[in-house]
C-alpha cells in the first residue's frame, strides 16, 4: 500500500509540473489569463511597460539575430544574380568562385 501511495504521489507531482511548464510555454492557453490580461493580479501595474534593462536585453538579442542572419547571407557560396546564360560556361565558373 505504501509503494502505491508513493507512485501515485510521484505521478501527480509530474502531472502538476508538466501543467506548470505548459502554462509557461503557452500562456495564451492558461485559463487564468484567458481574458488576455498581462498580469491578472497586477492591479495598477497590469500592462505596465517592461523594465528598461529587459527592453535593452531584448533589443540586443534582436540585433544579434539580425547580424547573424546578415552574416549567413554573406557566406552564401552561390550568388544566383551573377549566373550567366547557359551558353557562357565562364559565367557559371565566376558564380561558383565568387
């Protein structure tokens, strides 16, 4: 009987933890936030702007992602705009070398 209680308790705790993680990952499915309020218990700070340091971190992350995307575009070995006609094999070689 003891081991059954232990297994049931662990199962319930795992289920509860999975529900919490699901609410964190998908807050729009959270029944408490269903009216789409920012912070249900926030009162006057509901829909308040984020802290300046948080906005700065998000901006830095966006800039880094944009920079990374631009670098990936620069490293593209095949430039489709430089390809010539099918009659000119040197244009294909130039596009590959470039």
